[in-house]
C-alpha cells in the first residue's frame, strides 16, 4: 500500500467520524481503522486542509477524483458556501440544472395515457400502485428468487469469484427502504424494509439494484479483481460524496433495464411468475419525475423555500403521496444527503448513455475503476 493510498484511507475514515454515514463501505486493513478511531476527534476544517494537501501530491486519475470530492464536501461542512449545482459538480463530477417543468408535464401526459380514468392523475397513479402491492410473504419469495436469477444473469456476463454471496434480511421499524451492506470477504447483506408497500416491479428494482447485477456484484468483483488481484486498497473504501458513488448508483439503477427490460427479460420475469410489462411502461414514463426531487432540493438549498413548499412541489410534479414527500424532505435535510438526491438520476443517465446497450461496457463499470470523464469516451 502506497503512502498516498494510506493517506486517502485515513482521510476517508476521519470523514466518517465527522459525519455518520459518509463511509458507505470499508473493508481495508483493520489496524488503520483502529488507529483512526483512537485519534482525537477530527474537524471538517482540518480534513479540508488534509484533502487539499493530498490533492497537491496526487497525479490526475481515479484516486484524485475521489479526493477532490472529499475536499469539496469537507469544505462545505467547514462553512464554505456553494450552490447546489456547484456542490454536485465538485463532489461528483457532473453538473445539474433546474429541470424545466414542461418535462414533468409531458411525463404526466404519457402516464395519463397508461392510467386512464377520471380524477386527478396523482390519485389515479397512487390508486394503481396500491392495487399492485404485494403481501410481505410474496415480497420475500420474489426477492429470494430474483437474487438467484440476477446472480445467474450476472454470471453469464462476468465470472463471479468462488465463495461470494449475499444474505437477505427482512426488517421492520427502520427509516430506510432497503440497502446492501458489503461485509468484506466477498459477502453482502441485503435488507428489505417490509413496512414499505412494494409492488412486484418495486421488489425487482430494489433487489437487482442492491444485489446482482448492482451493488453486490460490483463490490465482489472489485474486491476480487482490484483489491485481491492488484493489491489496490483504495477500493476497500467507498465514500458517499465522491464520483465513485455516482457511478455505483448509476450502474445499479441500470440493473432493472438490462435484466428485466432487456433481451431475455420476458423469460426472466416468467421464471419469477410475474407479469410486469405494464408496470415497466409506467416506470419508463415516470423516470423524468426523479428530477422533480432534485428541483426541490435546489429550491430549498439555493432559494430558501419552506418545507411546506417543498412538500407541495414533489407531490405535484413527482406524484408522491404525503408519506413519500415527507421522506424526500427528511432525506434532503440531512447534511450528507443534501446533494445525493442528484446522484440517482444523474448517475443513471450517464451510465445509460455510456453503456447504450453494450454489455461489455456495463461489465467494465462492474469491474474497473471508471472515472466520470470516461463515461463520455466512446472507446
């Protein structure tokens, strides 16, 4: 492990002490984590200085991109003022703009054609979703089957290392919807919150995003090929406010399209015993509405709009119910999540444009240290 990588890992672990949740994954040398935990409590200002010092010593490349994100984020934590777009660009390497509401209006029109009837579109959409909700035992059965079929799909694309695997946990009384915790040693734990009503398509989206060919596949492949294969310990750390997270969320968001809506998707869903063709059409129609949450975050951050205005905005344009709108508001209110809302739609669009139906490119996202600037490279 080089001195530069050691400094990066120390920097990231210290960032996790400043704000909980910013270290998404760490499975590197335990003695390094223990040493950082024993240090005096760090400050955001001091970490911003350390990040700037490390940047000065790093050549252009993937690691420098990650440290640039840490420098930007620690600066914000230390009191530097950036607009929403400036912070997204500095942390994740992409620029976001306020999406014209005509985009949402067009999506509403398309959705209205898919969900005909009387009454406001939002009411019709929410009633349709409610009619599709599965019982918890059906969610569990579908999730377990989807994990195995998703693993088989991924294995046909790229060989997974021996001994890898993921456990499924069904939980309640937690604030989040679901996530995959990579535990090192090629193992993961995917948790699904059964308190959240889920349709068949919701369940497939979550499972494929979190497991195969999404987060679990990416982590085990990079652990196997980069950490173990090339002794690149920088990959043992995944930090939230970095380009690494943008690409990780982007490729995971592509999983549903590639597996369920791609070639062989009908056979995949038939094996699961579900028919999600109409739900997929609805999902495609509402994709642009993901940017309504980003608009709301921009309004809150840059314009100082009230919480009531934010709730009303995402309910109107995002077609969210009261509980969903409250969840979006809580999410964007957490300092670590202020700009993370943009990562999902921005990462999805970038990775989708890069892959463009070429599974070899998707395989590269799963196995290589891809930079955001690489996503514009046609090679």
